[in-house]
């Protein structure tokens, strides 16, 4: 019901352009004297595209997300969000870009327990000094939680708290949403609800990048990008759980 495939070539082949919400060009990241955590990774994610990033432990998934989201600076290569090169930004400008143009959904949620559900959803607007003008309540309505706006997070289930995190990620109408293992602690039925919300965000024109180890979660994406030892190993269009499992097993056997 929520799946929708798009044409126009893969995210690896498609050149970056005005419609690219996110572009990585030969991005590398090295920590200390160890091997590269990322080694020449290129990726273009247009608006309205949902990409799952997958790989075994230590493949570079989290490092890719951190560099792409401006949480870490690459050692080499370039990252652009909405056409803006992140390397050209000072720390304060980078913080503003992350706040205004990027949405985050993490497994750890990071909801503020002393705030209401509505206040948690509105927090990015508050930090930006932007009047709420009903956006936070509309975002909660979009994830089916408008009726819980006055509750505090401790009164919600784990799945409901994750839906609040999705609403918070959407409230600034960002160019890109990054989701890092957002369903890892959820049961399959609740996970499907959260993934459907991310799918709907992509269908509404957001670029969505999901880091996950779950082959079933990857089925909600348009494409699955596989990393192995910091490099792009493969790209799968229209991923299904069976093919994803076989790919992940193959990456393990190649070590």
C-alpha cells in the first residue's frame, strides 16, 4: 500500500543536481591510524527517494550517516544537502542547517521527559525561534498522536514515542530525514507503522535515508545501498527481504 517505486536510474548513476536533496561525492573518513571507515563513497538521493543503508557490523553505515548529516566531517570528498556543501559551513552555520533542513529519528529517541508530547514535537521550532503556528500539532496528527499532545512521553508505549520522534523530525519540513535503526527495539507490527510513516514522508517529497540491519525494513525503501569495509558493495533497486538476506550473507562470506 505504501510502497512506490520510482524510475530515473539508480542513486549511484544519477548525477547530483538541483533536485538532489543529498549528495556524497567520493567521501572518505579515517580515524587515527586505522583503516578507512568510509572509502570513496558516492551517493545521490533526490527529493522523494527512500534509501536503506545496510551492511554488517563495522561496514561504515553509522559513519556514512554521521558524515551525511553533518554530525562528523569527512576526511576527503564532499557532502551537500540541498545543494549546500557542508564543508563550506562554519560550526554555527552547520548547526543551523542541521536544525532547519535535516530531520533525525534515532533508536534512542532523545525525547525530553519533562516536556509534553506536543512540546517535544515542537522543540526544533523552539530552538530555531520559529513560531509553532500549529505545525507541531499537525505533525502529531500526521503520526496519529494528536490526542496525546498533553501527555508526557512516559505515558506512551515505545512505538508511540518513536512516532513522536518522527513527528519531531518532520516539523521543520526538512530536505532530508535520517533514521538510524529506528525500529530495532520495536515489535514487527509497531515497526511497520513507523516505517510506513517514513515511506509516506518520502512520497510527500522528503529524501529519507534509513540505516538498518533489518531486511524486512529495507522492503519499504526504493533502494538498498550495501556497504562492506567502508566501500559501496552493491545497490539493490526494489529490495525484498529474501534478496537482502542473501546479499548480507554474501558480504559476510567475502571477508
